[in-house]
C-alpha cells in the first residue's frame, strides 16, 4: 500500500508553482529543510525566505522517490532551475561520498584495531 502526500511550494500569487508527491512526506520535509535551513523564517509555519527557483530546485533535488505532477510553465522555462537543481544534486552526492568515506575509514580502523596484539 502506498500513501502519497504532496509538498507544495506556493508561488507569489498563492498558486502552486510546483507540486511534488513523496511517499514519505516527513523525510522529504527534513531534506527540504536541510537545503533551505539558512533561509528559515518561522519553523512553526514552515516559512522560508526563498524564491520559487530555490524552492523548486530543493524539492526536485531530494534523493527520495518522488513524482513531480505540476511545474509552472514560467518556472520550467527558467534556465536557473536546472542549474540550481544540478548544483544541489552535486552537493548531495559530495556529502554522501564524504559520509561513505568516513564509514569505510571507521571500519578499516576497527579491523586494524582488532588485528593488534593485546
């Protein structure tokens, strides 16, 4: 059973600029917040000071299974959207590689420590 929920980044005229469906809305909200945390205005209202390109790029760059069901045509035509999305995806890949490297180094350290004589 799949329950899907939507994350919406509202446009300047209170119309949806992008509608994205995620299977896990809580995880998606966490990733969205991680990308826009420096632009947070009010956590209770989930208000961020970001333009539509930044918000749409943050939603599209989330590495969770998602489906974009609506993208405002004016936003889709903006060349900065693809650039911002790709920049965030590169950042996510770089962070994932760093954490993988730290994990591998930790495992190697454990293996090395287990081989030392007591």
